[in-house]
């Protein structure tokens, strides 16, 4: 089946927010639990929603911890976010070639808008589905299904691209093809274990696949 729609995760896929996310978690957790968390401890928190992560740590303080995380994250956003190689050129080419393209992310819209503005990617996307737009987050298929409805797209003609197992599972649950990115902070082998349809060494590999 020919692909005519491409959905992307944002963090760690289109924009390199890994250091920002890690720093935001370490800042927050070290305030509440001094010296308990190291860099390796927070890597598993990349991918799930903040609510899910902080609920697993301290259900009574979820909202205040999210607030602390976001304040730090927004304050340091532009200094710590970087571009990934060939992302801009690839997304630009997809739009020029007439593909339907969208973003499906577990971030709140305010943070998403900051990332899209900094990366200059915003004009290319027809649809952006954030955690504010859904009841359930990836790996549930709801966010992808919402993006497909808004784009008038068919799951069998869609590719979901992401850096985390949540992205691969969400795509599989929604009936799309999937692509994992080898630059995932969790490592290529980790993503491969979830059996994505493709692994991308760099984003421009998409143009070859399509």
C-alpha cells in the first residue's frame, strides 16, 4: 500500500529536546528528592506523559511537580533544544511533494509551539495533535486516530515516525506502518525490539523509503 500520510512524534524525533527533558527532570526531582536521581534514572521517563511519570513517583504531588518541570523547561527551552540532521529538508520536501503530514505528541500545546517556532517547522504541518486534544495518550491509538480524521487519511496509507516504543506501539495499534529513528536516546536496539516497519538512520531516509 502506497504511503501518502506521515505522522511524526516531536521530541527526540523532529527536534532534539533530549538534553532539555533530562535537565528538566533532574532539576525537578532533585528539588523534591535531593541526590536520589541521576541521568540514567530519568531516561525511562522520556516518552510517557508527565502525569504518568510523576504519578508513579508521588501521586499526591503530581500537579506541583509538573508545574516545576514546565517552568524550568520553558525557561531553558531555546538554549538547550537543537536540530537533528536532515529533518528540516526532509519535512520541507514531503510538503512540497504533497504528502499529508502531522505531529502526534504527548506534550502540551504551549511547549509544542515553542519547539515548532524554534525549529522553523511549523508552516509544514497540516495537523498537530497534543496531549490537550485527547483523553488517552500513546501507545493508545486515540491521538493517531484523531490526526488521521483531521487529515482525512487512511491508516493503511500512513507511516508513524518516532523515537520511542510508545510511538511504534501507537502506530501498530492504529493500523499504520511505523518507523523508528536510530538516533533515539534509548538506542537503536531498544526500538528495534518493538518491530517497527522501518528504522531510519537519518530523517532523509524517509524520502528513499517513500
